[in-house]
C-alpha cells in the first residue's frame, strides 16, 4: 500500500492524486492516440464511446453530483444536434461557432426545464423531465421547417476552419478532444465551490441553504451546464449518425444515458466513462454475438445429434435475431446492477484496487454501509 | 360534443386505472413503479393469448389474465422489489424502468411485435341514446372502472386485510409490531396493483390495439397520478379523467400534434404551479 | 450590545400555534440557551432565524437589520450559522469537503474562473483551505479529515457539523441540541468547546439544549419556553427554580 506525504494544500487541488496516477493517465492518453492505427474498423464505435462519455459526464453532473435525476436527457442531445445542423447547414455558420451556439441553445433549454424544477424534488422532477423530453420529441417531429420532421435530415461531415474531418480517424480525434475538454472543465468545477455546492444540494438541501448556497442558482446552473455539455455531444452525435430523425431521441435513449451512470457508478466521473464505454459498445458486442452464438450453440448441441444441432442453431438464431431483445438486455443489466452492484463498475474497480493494495489484509466490511448510528467514540 | 365527452371519460378511466396502480404501490411502499404501463400491456396480451390461442371465452380469459398478472406482480415483489426497499428512490426508479424494458422484450419474443385486436362481446356494437352513438366498448370501460373502484373501496374499508394494508402503508414499523405481516401485505398490494393494471389493459384492448408499446400509455397515466397528487386514490381517478378529457378536446379543437403532448404539458404546468398535485399534500422535511 | 432581537414572534402550523408572541434578545458575547419540554417550539425559533419558515407575525433583527427581508441563503453571509438537531451533513462527501462548504458564504468566485480553474480560483481555494484547517485544529478533527461522513460515528459527526458552522466565520452560532446522542464524556467535551467558541473565537452562541448539566456549565442566560410562550428568562439557577418551569417539566 502506498502512502502519500502531503506537504501543501495545493496538492489536494491537483487533478491527479500523485505522479503514479498521472503517469497512468498519460499512458492511457498515448494508447488512445495510437488506437486508430490498431483497430481502424472500430473507430466509429469508439468515437461513439467518446460522445456518450460526454453525455455520461453531463448526466453525472446533474444526477450523480447534484442529485437531480433527469429522465429526459436525450431531449437535450436532440436539441443540440438539430440546432447545430440548422446553424451549419441552413445558416452556413462556421463549425466552431455553430457548436458554441448549439451549446448555448441547449443550455437555455436546460434553464427552461430547471426553473420549474426548482420547486420539485425526487421523482416529481424525473417525471417532469420525462414529460419535457416527450414534448421536445413532438416538437422535433412537427417543426418541419427546421427539423424536416419525420422525413429526417442528412448531416454533412464536419468541416472545421476549412479542414474536412470526413475521415473516421479525424472524427475520432475530434470526439476525443471534446471529451477531454469536457472532462477537464467538469473536474475544475467539481473541485471549486460550485461543485461543492452541487454535492451539498444533493445530500441536504436545507443544510446547503443554511450554509449560504443559493439553491435556485446552483440547481439552474447544474441544469444549464449539464445541458450545454449535452449540446456539444449532440453536435458530434449528429455527425456520427449522419442522419437526424426525431425518433432517435426517444425515452429509450434517455434511459440508456441513465444506465450509463448507474452501471458506471453514481457520483464519479470515472463511472460516467466506464458506463459510456459499456453502453456504446454493448450493441457492438450484441451484433457480434448474433452472428456467432447460434453456430456455437448448434455445435454444442450437435454433439448429441446432427438434427438436434441444426434445430438448436435455427432456434437460437431465431431467438437472437428478435428485434426486441436489445432493450430487454439493457433492462436486465440495469436490474442486475441495481440489485447486486449498486456502486457500479467503478465501485467494483475500487474494491479490486483496494484488495490488491492491502493484500492480504483486505476486509470485506470496508465497503459495507454502516447501519448503526448511535455509537460513540471518545475523541482525543 | 357529448360524444367527445364520453370518449374522453372512457380514455380517462383507463389512465385513471393505471394511475391507481401507481398510487397503490406508492402509498404502500413509497416506490414509484415505472413498469406499471408494461404490466398493463402484459395483461392485454395474456388475455389475448387465452382468447385467441386457447379459445377461452372472453370472461374466462379476463379472469385468468387478471389472476396471472396479479400473481406475477406478487412474485415480482417478493423476488426483486423487496430487496430495494429503503434504497435511494433513484435506484428503485431505475430498477422498475429496467423491469419495464424486460417485460417489453419478453412480450415481443413471446407474442411478436405485430399488432393485435382482441375480440370482445362489446366489439363493434353501439347504442343510440338521445341522438348520441355510444359504442359498447366505451361503456364497458366506464362501467368496469366504476365497479372496480367500488370493489377496491369496499376492500380497503371493510375487510380486515384491507385495513391491515392501510396500516402497513401508513406506518410500517408500527404495523409490524401489531402483528401484521408487512411483507405479505406488500406482495398483496403489488398483486392488486398489477391486477388493476391488467384490467385496464384488457378494457382498453378493444378500443386501442394491442402491441408491445401499449405500455407507453403508462407515461400519460403518470401525468394523471401526478395531477391527482401522488398519494391519493380518488385523485388518481380524477386526474385520469381530467387528462383524458383534455386530450380528446385538444385533439378536436387544437392543431395537430397538440393532442399527443397535451397530457405532458398539463403535467409540467401542474408540477410547476402546484407540485403537490390537485389533491395531494407535500411533506416537508423536518429539521 | 444586542446582537439578535426577536419581537413578538408567532408561528402557526395550520391550526397549531407553535410560537405565541415570543420576544427575547441575545447579547453580543454571551451563551444564550433556550430550554423547554418537547414541542415547546425551540427548534421552530431556529428555523425562523435561518429563514426556513416564515413567521406568522413578529419581527427578527440581527445587528439592527431586519432578518425577515433576507433570503435564507444570505443568512450565512450575514454571520449566522447553525447546526441541526438530527445532523444534516453532506453524507457522501468527505469531512474536508463538508467543512469547505462552510466557506461557501465567502466564495466570491466567478463561474468562468472556476470553470477554467484560473490562478485566482486556485488561490481562493488555498485560502479557504487554510481557514478550514484552523477549524480542524481547533476541534481536533485531523484524524477524520479525509473520511466520508457516512463512515463516521455519531459523536464525530456532531463535531464536524459544528465545525462546518464555524467555517462560515459566524458572529452568532445556533446550536440545536449539541449534546443529543452524545455520551457523558462527549457532552463534557462539547461543553469545553462551546466555552472556547465563546471565549477564544469570540462568537456569540444561541443554543437549544435538554441536558441541564451542559446548560448550567456554559449558559450565561437561559430562556424557558413552554407551548410556544416564554415562561421566564434568567440565569440557569433562577430559571430552574422558577415555579412555572418546574410545573412545565414535572406537570402540575
């Protein structure tokens, strides 16, 4: 186990705990730089991981840190995506300005939801965001002049300062840069009074208020900031999918975003990224599995007999090709995580880390939540 | 006009019934069950299965489907939801959302993603009263709702189990000390709530069609429950009827598209102005 | 000098009258304690001062300023900090973060500065940290600096909550039952701290308390409350001997 010698207060303000951790992150960064050369076929999928990462960070700020659970985050993504495409393709604005404007528009929408949300708590707020998302989806469908309605609208490849980023690798780096930028800004806020005020509101509104936190201001700010991140993610998402239609930004997508923060682990930026990777890559895994699992099953059962093997192949094949399977699988994973690993992947990761760093002295009780309250301990 | 009123009333009754399911569970266990709409969908499909696949009569299928779904609700409670009692509300909400997704998937695997119609004794029949054509389907919905509400009211007020259930939902610990089997009560509440959802699904089936996305109607029922103040049973019904009427009238008199979102707009406005709903009271945290 | 002045405070909850024309003054530099049976309206007074409730009638002034015109989140900046009866800490944050939040009333940062974590934001953070470390030293909380509040025993939480209030650098500290849930020894420690807060830090203390040994050890003046009315004000001894107080506690 490593011990840290702290010698200045600045040390606690650094983004990385110590040199070892910083080096790990640098290594990770280098790995991501060379990744395009290694797996060129999966670049688009990994770009989606980055975009979802941004979405995960956005929802983590709102749900994980401020405690405002939004069931309609896909609506912000949609607003960002449509706004960006409208600014770039219909108004002909430069890309960077368009993204900034899209973020501003989404932040405005965030404030719009945030203001009535000030008086609501818990489930009521979630329901309100859900209603908001459904209304936005309808608006996207009906406002044909801008959104082209159900016909959908194609999206061009991004062109930044005259440089076309049509190539997958270029887009990969664009998304990576956006994610790192978003992470940096968010980490900054979280180590500053703003982040503390958010956490305070999450854990006890009444105490936060008595300590001088203006609840209205910080809740609205959380909504606006979270929505702005979502707006940027939306702009990138528009380029990634290449074709916008209102039904992309459905309740199901919102639920996938929530799945990210739950699977990753509430209240940590790492968790948001783990969750994003999970949600973005799961469909890839599923489609791979669709191609292979029936054959495996067929081969295994074929040991018992040729006909049975063929029947098993057909049966399993028919089963895995069901269109309704994927959301169900997402649902199942969600249920299992909440029942058995409420701290998410990041929580599990921390446990494994602690296990090895304290080996062989790991105590299982370390992470067990304390239930007894009345236990006094003499302070000396 | 009168026609519209009646149709709105019928649709509202369905919302009210689903909302009733929300409220029953919320009152008892403080869980918000986002899978309520999907339970309704399961009810409609189960009834369809008994009628069309196994050739059961409508009434038999009705009873069988309600019992099946109710048992399923009880099983759900004892197998899954009991584990998360007392956990943060967020976790529970996510859990039921996940369950809803599983139910939809299950339905699409078992019954396929086609759209079905449920043949009933009321289908395509109508009575003319005072110049207004009233289809029997709508009458069946309204009558069913009234009967069900009366039955539920009688159950909660006059039977020992019903009173015990009320006690369990008002003060878990005290109820436990009084020898009420709180856990079994919760399972029973889930069974009733699931059963009510199934009835709503079956009543709705002849009017709307059955498909796996029937459950999304639950979102509108949500609006009804909130409008009525989440913890109030008459409130849920009143909220449902209000939403139903608003929806049909806005469909008739306002531009296209408004009908689909009317329920949500009302919901947002109510939440912003009076977060505790029409009938509810909001509890303030004591410090 | 009068620091806090309450005049004819009344508070109704529906039909229940929690406070009925309560008037008192807290002088600068004293420890003023409110006692009374359960439901007498003690905590209600605190909730009125921290502006969680709106009084039905009456006036509240702090340093001559009308408190009822100040929004709840500006009370801390005026110099009033409080603790809660059942501890309202930010449970899933570390002790350090809890104490740093106590500095929020002094956080004068711009959003953009924090977003980019400019040198000015960094310098302010270090300054806050120094202030917090002074409180940590004062209350002997060094060992718990980085632990999460959920993992702390009740007694320590009580101290942390008091520390958070001290971090706001208040002129008036409201302590809501500082000894509830503490052992006898911890209560003694609490008495020393309250005395130190008054003499060393020069902070006026307004306290609600049941434990008469703590009350008599630290209070300069005591106010006895019953059914929302003031029974008497005086030194601990005077109040304890007052016939109305005896009646309120022991019954007629």
